[in-house]
C-alpha cells in the first residue's frame, strides 16, 4: 500500500512537470515554434478545427513559420484565422503557403513574459506540494488504521519529500531554461 502511494505521488508530480513544459511551449520567444499556433482554429466545412489538421506546419528558419494547407482554397481562411487569433502575428499568403514571420520581442515584453513564466512555474510547484500533502495524508491514514507502524510511515514520508525536492528542482531547471531563452536577444 505504501508503495502504491509513493508511485501515485511520483506519477502525479511527473504529470505536473509535463503540464508545465506544455504550457511553456506555448509562450512565445523570439524564435519560431509551431506550438505558438496551437490555439488557432480554422473553419473547415462548417466546423472549427485546429490549424494543424488542415495544414502542414514547418519552421524553415528561426523567424518564420510556414503553413502549407492540404487544400489550396484554405489559404485565405488560414491567413484570416491566424490574424484573428490575437497572437500578435501578421501572416502573409502566397500562391500555395501562408508565411508567419515572428516579430522581435521588446525588452519590456520579454520581462512581462518572464513574470508570466514564473507565475506558471509557481503553479507547478504548488501542484507538486499538493501531491505531497495528499500522499502524506494517505500515509497518516494508514498509520491511524494500524496497517503500518510509525517507522514505516516516516520512511515513506521521507521518500515522498525526496520526490518533492527532485520534481521542484526539475521545475526550477525548466523555468531557468525558458527564462534564458526569453531574455536571449
């Protein structure tokens, strides 16, 4: 039972770190990244579908994203959808592709984004600490029910704390890398 609690805590902490990485991938740095266009939806035969389902997204250089639609008549719709997505991007359409140049970030905008990244990171840390709290409550319950002794529960709590420290250090490393990426000119 203790092993199950420890494994569950580790799984949930790992998922918190993965969710943080997914959230940070959507934060725009100066470089082109197709995940910036993830929130964009395009009207396709009367339904709103994600952009990646109607076009092939590529990054030919560090400052441009290219959307090559599977059907040529989608080019104006894709251009309009990107423009209306409120991402601060200005796409241009050519004969068979839509090019999305990534604008330079100002110093002020970079600092705002670093603040946002830190807030997202703090949310991940809180989620990891909540997992620790839940695991410790489960362990205390096992001790109260008399299934395990005090020593076994203390060892398990120590293991959960070590997991917490390890995953919070991983969150810090991810945040440091993203901040360095954002402040890079």
